[in-house]
């Protein structure tokens, strides 16, 4: 059990939640002196930046953009006197990658992992009817003992630099909303829901965890506000007559209200929109409410101009409009759990989400040769530090599943992206992660991970853990691109024949395929990087998907161009977007729109 509740902050008759968005004081800790110099009582300087946002892209100084180390934030928050008697929390949507929180000078919380929420409980030290000083130290250094993996090096001039083992810019800071919350001391802590469809009716089996002993009651309201079902007790069943199901791109949301009451009054009330739907894998099918679905959509990033990975409500809206326009029905939250508001929107819009934990960069590379001097290659999962990494990874899986389990949009868990799988040492590591996910999820949603190119039918030792086998494949881009594309297709089909021969009787999906393309380039006949080549590449790739019945989904890499570390393989970022970073279509968007609008939802049923 986590030491704090993961429930999304809401104002209800018994609760208060105030978003602390705005300008916060900000200071880089270049010398790593903040802790000793008492910055917990107040940070130096008078610079201010917006929260939520990544700090990197506001400044014109490259040393700031590339900064590795501690950055400090400070703000003041007024706590109303009428909140006395409640628990007072600061709830961080995320702090990337680790943080310490101080209120009125006192350290109240520390959290590791940059993409999931945590709470600092300030009840004991709060000053009511007064301003309280909030200081946050955020550290953005990459390590091999936390996810996502990378390392931090020191340059000859003494400056530190992050070296990600992954292909997205190491944006960091307070990138999601911080809330001030007042919650009753006896409160709803968590709840689980599982669904069963019985003809036209539905049964919702629930269990509610509270922090006290008073009785619990649940009321389910339909979209018109009518009462659809009621139940009493910490555990039980809500019987919904003539249930409206939550369907792909046709969402129906009920409002679940959970109350704790004593003889005279409501002790706590929490509410959340929920959708009635089942999800399961049967043979090679992915079934939603018992009917086959073929996934079409994207691997995405939280990434946009100026605010970087900061949650941007306008960009979120634009992205959903583009996904609807192009005929998508799903996306993967590559490569980390996204802001909670994005899942709320997917719940309303009926998009299916493959929810991914930030386990990326878990791969052997030239940088990771632990025993390089001896010439002996150590596989990624047999390092001395592997147990520490596993612990951080398990904790992220726990936080993600507890945070997201009640969203109807979440239909699968992606537990790693492109890990090393060809060495036997990966097997026990995978087993722990996959077992834990199954144990934590009341709905037992399918689990998956994205297989890198060299994890093939003959080399991968971990595909058996997946309920849905997810492939990231770049035949015609990283392998035999350009005029060699016919060879690429042959190799691709050969690999797919290899999977077919294994007869796994599981659905396969493509969680990545794509070609870097500059929105500025046209060339006839095509060359790699031109829009014409992106079209050609997709036509070849889709032809292969269509030839294998067990392929039950395609999520192209990437929805939009996104920022990466600079280097000779990246032209100011990764350009595999179907849309530019400014969210305008490349040619290929029209090709995808034609295809996706013509594919039936139950394609290859
Ligand atoms: C895969 C990664 C993804 C990269 C992509 C690419 O999963 O993060 O951005 O390839 O190379 O390796 O474009």
C-alpha cells in the first residue's frame, strides 16, 4: 500500500482542491549548494518561471537548457482557516525525475520517479489563514538505477551533462499541476472496480478502501443525472439495469459517487467518471465488450514548443482533434504515464490507451559495458545495480496501476519499451514485473512490452510474458531504407513468418513503425527524409500488416515530431511525426486517414 492516496484531486462537499498553477520562483543549483545553504527556507534570486512546464526551453542560454543537477522552485500558498481539522496536502502531478518538498522550511516528502504523482502531507506544520512557503528541489540526473535509464557525465570543464539511453529530450522540472488539497482525516483512500456484462445489464463489483471505520455507500448516476445503481458497504456489487457501455470512440460515462457517512453527516465524498466496459484477450483477438477491435493510432509524446513536456491543455485538445480527424482510435503513452487530464479526455472521447511505465533505456549499449576493461560484456539485467533498478521499476508499475486502473480508456499496460531480451538474465526480471502488474490490476488487463528490432522470434526470451505481443519495427528505415526497400520487405516478411511459425495464438500489434521525414522536403522520385518516402515506406509496411491475420493493431511512430538530444541522427529532434511539432499534417497524414477511415473496427475478426 502506498503511503498516500493516488486519487485525483477534486473539490466535493467534503474536499477542497486548488491548482497552484502560475509563476514560481526558480533557481539552478549549479554548485550543488542549496541543501547546505538553507535554500529550503527560501531560494536565492528573483527569476520566475511557469508551473507546469519543463524549464529548459524558456531560456536563451544553452547551459540552462542542458543543465543536469538540482533546480529549485518556490512559491507561497495561503491556507484558509476554515480548513482546520482536515488533512492538508500538496499533491504533485509529477516532479521529474526526483524531488524533495519543504514547507515553511521543513522537509515533508521525497519522491523518486518523474512521471507519477505523490503527496507531501503538511497537516502538522501548516499555518492557517496565512501564507505558507513551499520550496521544491527537483533533480533531473539520469541513472541506471531509476527509470528511464541513462547516466550523468562530467565534461572536461566540470559541467555535468545527462546522457539518456532513450530517444527523447530529458525535459524536467515541475511539468504537471501541483494542487493544494484539504481532505477529511477519515477519507476515501482508493477504490477498485471490475465489470461483468449480463445480457443488457452490467454488474460492477467494487471495493473501497477508507482510512476509518464508518460505513460507505455508493451511488452511480447516468449521463442525465438519474440514479443508475446504489450499494452499501466497503465491498459489494452495483447492479446496472440496461447498461450503456463505454465503446471505442463512443464513450458513455457514468458518475460514481462514494460517500462515507456517520449517523449525522457526510464524512467524506469522492466522485469520478467511470465507463462500463470489459477488456480481454482471446486467442489472437483483443476484445472490448466481447467484440474484436483493431487498434489504429500512435505512439505519442508529451512534447511541444516552449513548454517542452509540460502539460499543455491547448495542445492536448489539438491532439485529440487531430486523432479524431485522422480516424485513430488508440495511442500508447510512450514512454511514461502521461498527465492525468489526458486520460480523462480519452475517457470522454472513447480512445483506447496502452499505458506505459517509464521503463525505457533498459538496453545494452556501448555505454553500458560494466566490465569493458576486462572485455567481458555484461547483459543489462545482470549488473550489480539490477536489483535497485527492479525495485524502482516495480514501484513505478504500482504507482501507475493504482493511479490509472479506474480509467475505462486504459485497456493494456506496457511494462517496458525496447528492453534487452536476448540474455537469460532478462527472464527473472520480466517475471517479477509482469507478475506484479497482474496482481495489482483488479481488472486483469492485458500486459505487454514493446520489442526492439533484435528481439526476434529466434532471439527474444521474453515474449511469452506478453498477453499482446507488441513489435517496434523499422524495416525500410533503420534497415535497408531507400532504394533497398524491397529487401526490407523481404526481411520483414521473413520475421513475420517466424512469429507465425511459433503459433503463439496471441494478438500482435505494432507499437512503432515509421520513417523520419522533414515537413519541408519533397522529392520525386523519393529519397529518404522526403514526404514521398514516408508514404512509400508506409504503403510497404501496411501491406505486410495486412498479410498476417494475427496482427491486430498499428500505432505509428510518432504522432508528431518531438525534441531529442542533439546528434548526427536527429535534425533538431525526431522527425517521424505524422504531424509536425506544431501539429500540422505531413502528406502521410492523408494516406493514414484514408486507410484508417476505411478499416472496420473489427478488421480481421
Ligand atoms: C525506438 C524507440 C523510440 C525512438 C524510435 C526512433 O522506442 O523511443 O524514438 O525508436 O528511433 O527505438 O525513432
